[in-house]
């Protein structure tokens, strides 16, 4: 069983709240950088006021004190889950965990937008790129640093579950209900498959935000994930 997080990838707080109001009982919403720079903390408050838990997906990667202060600030706003890059390193992850208090942190490993060759170039590695091994290495680093969740693509979720142990959250985007379009996602899974592989939280955007009947799609995904 997994919880469903709706990615509010829309242009304004008004649109975001209109969507949320169509989804009674919504447990989680994801606010990303585009919406956050436009609407900021006020939107977080509006969501919390509607009983929706906020996943703030700003993927922090910076010097220790900056990340720790941002994490502390998010926790103070009432955010329940936020992202940091595992590539920020052990000291940054540990500082973030210490600053997070009751808020849970999710580590991002290798961005799915990297091509294998592009990623290998970026991190100065030579030889045949092995991105799956990198995902596992970074997931292990995050887990060893005390991070309580890992963001993982459907393709890697089973391998990351082995590393994360039974209790950490695995937050999985790229979810597509059977028969829906993939959009620009290359690695997708249907909700039941992601849950079977070990996902605890499914992140779903366009299949819901662009649906004619968002509520029907949301309810279908919740049922498939339970
Ligand atoms: O519309 P869709 O369901 O593809 O949205 C997925 C959400 O998850 C988007 O907000 C996207 O930025 C995010 N995400 C992703 N893949 C990752 C990390 C985050 O699709 N690897």
C-alpha cells in the first residue's frame, strides 16, 4: 500500500487550490520550484489549512549552513517532506537531517534527465557509464547519513528498497495508470507495480492535473495503490 502525492505542476496558487478542491480527502501535494517561487509560503499555508500535507520538492544542494537553514525554514512552515541532493555529500546530508526535526527528508540520487554519458562526464568518471550503480551508491550514502526517504524511478525502486531497509519511504515519480500516456517520462510504472516493488509514496502529476475528471483518475490511482 502506498500514499498518492499529487504534483501541483500548475502555474498559480489559484489553479493549484482549484485542483486540490476537486480532490476531497487528498493527503499529499507536491510543490516544486516553479510554483514555490511564484506563490511561496502562503500557498503552503493554504494547503495545510485544507488538511493536505506538503511535499516541498526544491532539491537542495548547497553549503551546509545554507541547506540547514532552508530545511529549518521549511519545517517551520509545516512542510512534512522535502528533497535534498545526495550529491551534496555526507556532511550536507547530516546537517540537513539534524535541522529537519520532525520533517522527513528525501534524497534525490541521479536526476533522470541525465543521459548515462552526460552524467559520467559531469562526475569525471571514465569507462562504461553505470548509472544504476551510481543510484545505489548515492542511495546508500543518503541512508547512512540518516535521511528518511529516497526518491527513485520505477526502474530502480526494488534495488533501492534493498538498500533502504523496510522502514524508509521510497518516493516514486513516473507513475502512469495502465493505458495513459507517458508524456516525457521514459521510465514509468503503473501504481500497483510500483507498490509491489517497494514504493511507499507515488508522485503523480499530469495524469491527474490534465485529466478531464481529475477526481476519477485520482480515486483510481489510490485504489490501485492500496
Ligand atoms: O506529470 P508527471 O506525473 O510526470 O509528474 C511527475 C512529477 O515528479 C513532476 O513534478 C516531476 O518534476 C517530478 N519528478 C520526476 N522524475 C524525477 C524526479 C521528480 O518526474 N526523477
